[in-house]
C-alpha cells in the first residue's frame, strides 16, 4: 500500500513538473515585448532579402540582433534555434510588419504564438516586410534561413570572422567587406543556417602576443637545456669519462675470432 502511494505521488509530481515546463514554453509573448521600441529604418534601406545587424552586449547585458525580412510570398514563419537536444523557440521582441503599401502593424496586431519548439508568426500578406529583434551570444551567432533568398549580416564594431584559427563563417560563398570598422558578410542565396564565430580585433592582438610569449619561453627553455647538456659533456670530458666504445659488432661471437 505504501509503495502504491509513493508511486502515485511520484507520478503526480512528474505531471505537475511537466505541466509547469509546458507553461514556460507554451503561451503568448507579452504585448509589451512585442510592441517595444526598435529602429529598423537603416536595415530596410538595404538591398538584400534578409538584413541582420548584430550588436555586442556590455559587461552586464547580452548582445542583440535586429533582422528585417522581405517575405517574398511567405505568410507564416516558424522561428526557432537548434538547442542541445531539440529545437527551441526564438525569443523575439519589437516586432513590426509593413504591408506592401507601407502600412505598419506592431507585434501585438499579428498572430504570434510560442510553442515548445518554435515561435510561430503569421502575417496578413506574404509580400510584406517583417522585422524583429532577438538575443545574440557574445562571440557566436546562429540563425536558420527562415526565408530563402539573399542575406546580409553585419557584425558589431571591431569584430571579425576572417582569422581561420578563431573565426569562421558558414555557409561559404559570401562576400566580405568592412564598413566603419564593422564587418559585413553578404550571400546571394541562403537556404540553410548561417553560423558565425567572431572575435574582437583586440583579442587577436592578445592572442598573437600570447603565442609570441610562448615561443619565446619555449625557445629560452630549449636553449637552457642545450647549454646544460654542453656543460655536462665538458665536465665528463674533464673527468675522463668520455670513452669511445669501439664497435666490435663485426667480430662475431666470442671464441670465434
């Protein structure tokens, strides 16, 4: 009887926990988040179908990105990021939508639902323009191609992907330029996830300095041990311990000479 009671208690606890987790992931995004302020005018002036601007965070704040999508006959977007075990909904804020005639809607005026695996956004006209902001990690950025087409991504000021040891950009086939100390990557067509690994240029100088110090210390260590070997050899010679051993390997076994 006690075992049945304990089992029932465990099952009930699991149901409550799973329901709580579902409540965390399922549900509406607050209107205050959807309608919060953000400026997308500079991104809307670009020529690419999708324009993304990544901003670095501070000591106490994380980074953020702004994105503008020319939907190209797409009325519904499923916004997600690949997690460790499964896809997770993309956290978005400051959502804006523009009809083809320029009429603007805020995020609370759109159909936006968040599930356990994605944030679903439905717009009234698939030929309009959608914009939203979201979180960005410190020195990595990953964003699936929710809409196929040309892409343009601008990194924070002073950051680069060009060093093959500590930087990377995928997929390939992009063009790179630096404008006002900001690296900009452009793809003519993207239909997969964009993944960027970037670094601050000051970190590259620090990295190069550390390599130089390591090489200097390594060279000094090798020189020190080489001098020690030479000193030991001279000491053995002075003590008469260096006796050349004659090679008698051709004499054959003892007694057969």
